[in-house]
C-alpha cells in the first residue's frame, strides 16, 4: 500500500470506545489525583526550573507558553495557587490575554 492511501477500519469517536481499547486506569493511579498541592507536589515545584502554561482564549484557541528560571522561581502561594514570574519576553502576552478572556485558565 502506498503511503497516504491507508484507511482505517475503525475510527474511535467516543470515550467508551477508547476505554474499550485502552482499558481503565488503575485504582492506585486514580487515588493519586488530588485537588490540592501535597508535600510531594510542593517539593517537585520547588526544584523545577521550567514550566509550560497552557491557556485558551474565549473562542478556545490554544496557546502554550514556556517559562523558565532557576529552580525556586515558581512559588506555591497556597494549596491550589502558584505564582510564576513574568520575564522579559517577545511581548506577545498570549497567556495574560487568554487569562483575561478565560478565567478558568487562571
């Protein structure tokens, strides 16, 4: 078969079809999910020199902005809030503009 002429016998269109193929996550994995930053998360954040911030504008257009500084640049303010410093950049301010339009990203 020539590249570009391949066809798919089955197309996954629902979460249920995907689960039938990939299975369910383990209970141990699900138990690790939390709504707050525990001590392990805080320790990891304290050591990281790099983060990626995904955001979307009101219409759903996505952006991912890299942020990097020496370890310790990201601060945990409380159990659910991080402070990430704004550095000199290309001045596009995509993330800030998106958060102003779509507060769920903030």
